[in-house]
């Protein structure tokens, strides 16, 4: 129960980190400034789906790293592994 506020803050931080990381990776992979939005009429399906797949993978990995690191940190501080939700 006490881990919930920590988890919430870590979730916000992981979202910000993943968004920044995605922007940098998309600029390197896509060659264009902004990633395509699904409603961009001038972008091809291939480009939109590639951006979505990359973004999803980055968000999942960053979230797993941040959540796991947070749980390890809580255990180090308290001696107790936080319960999952």
C-alpha cells in the first residue's frame, strides 16, 4: 500500500523518459523530425505502424526497468518487496 505513491511517481517518470527516448530514436530511424500520428493523412501505413511498434516497445521496456528498479530500491530501504497490484 505504501508503494503506491512511489509507483505513481515512477510511472510518470518512466513515461517522460520513454517519450524522450522515443523522440531521439525516431529521429535516428525515421529521418524526419516528428513521429507520424495515426491521423496524418500524408504518412503511409508502414511508417505509422513502425512508429507505433517502436514507441510501444520503448515504453514497455522503460516501464519494466523503472518498476523493477523501484521495487529493488524499496526492498533495500525497507527490507520488504512491494506487492504487485
